[in-house]
C-alpha cells in the first residue's frame, strides 16, 4: 500500500476544509497550543513509519492515556476488572455524572472519566510506584526514553478539576474508589499530561494491532483475547457519544483526547495517529476524524 502518497493526498484535502472546531480551554494550559497544528503518522505492520505535517511535535495525549492504563490493569487482574467498571458504551459525554447514581457507582466503561478514575485507583493499588511504572511502560511502547509527564498541564488541570473531583468523590461514596480522592486525581492528571508526537503515539498503539505483542521486544503483553477486548472497547467507547459515528464513518477501533490527538488501530495492518487541536462539539479532533474517514475510504480497508 502506498501509504505515503495516501497521507500526502489526505493531508492536502483536509487542510482545505474550514475547521469549525475549538481548542479545549477548560484546562488553561492546553489553550496555549497553536490551534493550526496538524500532523499524521502511520506505522505499518513491518514498523515502517509514514508521516505528514507536524507529526514530530509533542502534544498532550489526555484521554488517550486511558487505553494504556486500562490495558495495564486488564493484563494484571484479568476479568476481575469488570466488577469495578463496565464494558458498555455510555452514549454520554466524557465527563458526565448522570449514569453513576442509577448504576451504583460502577462506570459504564473505562474510557469515560468516571471509569478512568476507577482504573487510576486500581493503578495505585497494583503498582508500587504507579507514575514511574506507567512512564517506563509508555517509554518501552514508544521506544522513546524522552517521553514525560507535563507538570504544568497536570497542575493546570488539578487547579480547575472540579468535575473530576466530583466524580471521584461520588464514586467513592459507593465504595468503588479505595484510595484517597486526592491521590487518585493526582495520578489521573499526570497520566493525562503525558506528551508525545504522532509517531510516538502510532508506535505506542502497535501492541493493539499486533495481537498484544510489543513489536520491539517481541513480548506478549496481552493475550489474544485481552487484545481483542481492548480493541472492542476502543471501538465501542473510544469517542464517547460520537463512538457510533466514528464506527460508521471510519470503521476502526480508536481513541481521542482533548489535546487534539486521535489514534486508530487496524489489527494486523497499521496504527495511525493524527493531531489537530481544534475539537468538535463532542470533544474529538475535527480534522482528526476527517483524516481517518478519508484514510479508510481511500484505502477501501477497515475492520468491516
Ligand atoms: O479529565 C479530563 O477532562 C481530561 N484530562 C481528559 C479528557 C479527554 O481527553 C476527553 N477526550 N476527548
């Protein structure tokens, strides 16, 4: 497949579309980004890397980190995970509180904020130094030892994180958070503040397109069944209340973040990451979705 030509063509098409999105500003530090950045990176199953635009500039991965923490906990505790968090799409926005009361503090899935906070709680229970463990793991997956947390972004979110504070306290009132809310939030804000480039991100998700095997070390991190389930979660829940539309238009498992990143996984073919900070009304990158829709349409290939 002539991926470079395809990326070049798509980039040139998408950049001409009027971008009606808006940069996330509820985390003040994120609002400082150059709104016109636009990068794409695709890594194929032989680890060939194809890039276009600002693919080598770092950005805040935000909610994309939820896939990584969930996979760590899933690999560690297996199906016990589903007693703490569900695996159904929520049909609600990423930071919604509304379902939790009726559902006794069990979040619908690990990718909405409520679910990711329960996963953060589990990270504190299952790893001695969870911040270091997560960073080392991400450095391994990306093959980049320079990946880091952005302390300014983490502190900026903490200063205005009233909704996440409400979520974690509400879930704790049902007994589904074991640690102190402060500690859970601190870990969660740090995981969201991880920065990487489109190339790093596409490499990071290769484990999900490669049957749970980390390509560089050939280590089987997730069983084939667990890898299938991670991709299923991304397909059903990766774009919150736009997950249906993403499946309808793109047809790949994927995950978005409010930093403007989107990553998608085509099992046994490629991973692709797009970064463009302006978000649509559902909190997903406007150009990111335009790009990926064109990618699966123009290659005539998707999981469907
Ligand atoms: O908790 C938050 O609101 C952010 N740290 C992450 C949200 C996010 O990325 C939603 N994704 N589209």
